[in-house]
């Protein structure tokens, strides 16, 4: 078997793995969403993602990898602009809970398999 095929067979599909946040992580996302809800300094599209994650909407590893840095950026921008300690505390809690087994990963079920 060629190296190219071997490598492809061993690749992990970041869109094929679902992330499930713990209730503590979802609570921290909810706290962050509440803190940033009326902020003109927090992007509305990013806030919508935070709200979806707080509600437990299914998401892929790929979406976490792409959105989490944007959420961090928006939270930082909001906290600096407003001095909002609730948002800063929610982010600290989120980081703490995420690192303490704050999620589980499951492969997405493919139709027909």
C-alpha cells in the first residue's frame, strides 16, 4: 500500500467527531452569553455560537477548533472595552472546567453504516 493511502486511512476526520460538553462547561458558556448579551463589543455571530453551545447543540471537533479562538478573542475584547468581570470570570470558569474532562467525544453515526 502506498504511503499516501496509508496516511489517508489513518487521518482523523475532525468533522466526523462530535463534541458533547459537560453540564459545567455548558453553564460557563451560558454565563458568558448572559454577560455579553447586550454588548456592542461582542460579535453577534460569535454570541450566537456561544448560546448554541450553552444549549447543548451538537458540534464537531472542527467547529470547536475554529470557533473557540474567536470566542476567546471576543470575550477579551468585550472585557477590555467594558470592564465586565462577569465575562472574564465566565471565561476563567470555562477554561477550568474544559480542562477537567469538560467534554466527551463520539464518532458521528454515518447513515448507511
